[in-house]
C-alpha cells in the first residue's frame, strides 16, 4: 500500500500560520475597542453633574447684562450764557478741543462792546458744531424788575435779537430768571415775571431755564464752585430725579467766568469727566424733550 505524498492532502503549513495570525490580530483589535469603550464610560462617570445653581447664576448674570445695556443714558445739556464776551473764545476753543456739544445763549448788544467781541461772534456763527440761542438783545441792562413789568417790551427785545442774529431756532433763555416754558414744563422762579414770560412763550418761543448752575463771583468773575462738587451735584440731581425733566439735566455756566488759565483747566476737566462717563450723553438743547422744531421768522 502506497503512502500518499505530502502535497496531495491538507493545507500548506504557511496557510495555517496566516490563519492563526489573523485570529490573533482580530482578538487584539476587539480587546482594544473594548478597552476604549470602557475608558469612555469611566471618563463620563468621572465628569461632575452641572450644578443647577451655577446655571441659574449664569442666566441671571446674562439678564443683568442685557438690562444694563437697555438702560437709557442720562442726557446733559451744557449751556453758556452772555456771550460774546472776554471768556467766550476760551469756552469755544475748549469745546472744539474736547469735541463737546455746547449751546451758547447770546446777548446781541455785546457784539457792539468791542471789535474783539464782534470778531468772536463771527467765529461762533462759523462753527456748525455748536448751537446758538437767544438770550435777549439787551439782557434787561441788568435791571430785571423793571424789565419784566412790561411784557410787550420784553417780547420786542427778544424778537429784535432774533432778527439781528438770525437764529435757526426759537429757544430763549430769559435774562436774570430761571424760567421754563417747554411742552409740559412750566416754571418761573420769581412770580412777578410770570406775565412777561408767558407772553414770550405765547409769541412762539420755547423758554429754557437750567437745573444746575456753575456759580461764579460776580465781582472777580472767578468760579465759585469746585469742579468736583459740581460733578457731584450733577450726579445727585440726576439720581434723585430732581431735574425739570427726569433723565435730562441742563447745566448753566457763564462765558465771563472762563477768563483765566485755571478756570479753563477746570472746564476741560468737567468736559472730560462728563464725556467719559458711560451713563451720560452730552447733547445740544435743540434735542431737549418738547422743543419745537419749526422755526418762525
């Protein structure tokens, strides 16, 4: 009986080795995937649950941030009376240097006081970034009691100033009086002046007073209120809503009190403190609530 040759039956030795290697490779691969899956489960188990308190705090912080953005800024109107005079150019230069919106209430007769004041008026008219308003032609020659006894003469004085200076608005500040006749705001500091000021309003003018005055010494013309104190007054008036219109504050200053280097430095300081306060917005008085936009000539 013949013994069959080795290559007549069964698989070659090389094929068996390859088969065993494949089985081994698949086993290792399965073990690798299983270990990765187990590691992910362990990592997931190790992650702490997010505290609901943290979530609520984050949501509240977001609401507070949105609410803060939505709060309207408090409006401040910087006004300067009695120009053109010796301090007016200092104020105008400071306004331009710090890019501040400012409204100047002009007395017509002051243009005739000196060639310098006449030249100042021309520079005021040429500056489109500021606002020019009516402060009467004569300023009552500083005799206020007698002035307000004659309502017709008061109207003539203000109308004459409008015609001579050709204002592009109907905003008036009464000489020597803190009086208001704007929309629903009606206030007169001295009752004997009521009839005359009512007549001015009836003639088509908006009468604007002020909320805070930057006081000065009328003899030396030097500032009488520290700038830091003035800033606190502004803040308190707005916070306590004691201005004529809540959220809106009109500041009165006088050109003639800025005729020295130190006073101009204080003016710059005021401008920059107000401008850099994110709660404030500086505006021209033509944007004050209730001001009529139509101009009568």
